[in-house]
C-alpha cells in the first residue's frame, strides 16, 4: 500500500484503505456511519496516524459486480431519443452502472457494478489492463496485416501501444489491447483498408464473456471476483 503522510482527510483515508471511493466516503460520513476514535466523523475531519477509524456498515459488503453481454445497437448509457441503453434492458433489481463504453454497433462484455473504485482502476491510462476482442473484417486477413496492427498506428497524433493479435479465420482475428482510444479497433483496421463487419469484446482481464447470450448477465463472485479485484489492486 502506498505510504501517505498524516494527517489526511477522512475521505482520502477511506479511499487509501480501499474501502470506498472518496465520493462514497463523503456519503458515509454525511450519514453518520464513520467514527474517528469513537466520535462521529464530519466532512473534512483529519485522521491522525494511529487514529482508530470505524465504519458502522462496510460498503464493501453491498458491492455488486456483473458480467453483461451488451447486444448490438444498444447504447452503453446516455441514450438519445429513440435509442435504448443498457439500463433499459437490464433486468436487475439494484442500481449498477457500466464501467467504460462499448460502441452502439459493437457487442459483448461490459462489467456493471456499484463499486465506484473500479472505474479509475480499470480505465485510467496509467494502469495497464487487458481487454480482448474478436473482430470480423472485410477483405480477408494475412500475417502482414496482423503484424502491422501489433506494431500500432498513429491515431490523434499518438501511436497506439503494441498489442497482441491472432488469426481465427479467413476474416476473423482476435486482438488484446491495454488501452481504450475512441473507436480504436475500427480506426486501426480502417488505417489498413479493412472495414469492420463485427466487433465483440470477449474478455476484460480475467472476466470472460463465456456463454452469456445477448442481454444476459451473471454475477462475478468467488475466486473469479477475488482475482479480478487483485488485478485492480482493490483487495
């Protein structure tokens, strides 16, 4: 765990301890759920080294993590008029939100959660996390195309990071990225004259899409969840 000098604000302390995000910490504090040395904490209170911090209800007990198969033509969130988003089709009784985006014309794995800590850990450009996709393109695939994809192309004035590819069929290949530029795979393929016919995300770190049908979800739990949080340095 990163060493931080004391004193520190109580919300920063709870985030540092990986208990919750700072925003969630503020809600707990405002709700009277946090004690410092036996006294109810207030927003902005400082934690001294050696202070005893208690939470009446640990928010980690209520965290939910779902693997969801987003169908094509469904918006991740913030849909416009006449469009559908994940929350419109997700049949789940509690409030969860998608981590990251998947284009309307793409399909596959999205992780949904109410754990605000995951967003920064999984999406920050400073952190390296694998995302695997299966792509079908027009025009066929050869080794030269895949080698060039692996070396990267210049998008928005900056070269994409090296990646891994594997041929899966005459028009199908898989790619493993550790970054997430806007419509990156489609733009990379277009750079080499290949139009994407189908794009499916099949894995995020150790979480796999598996046999989920479009619109289906499953809970991420047990050893799979432990490994996922470990990779995000959240356990």
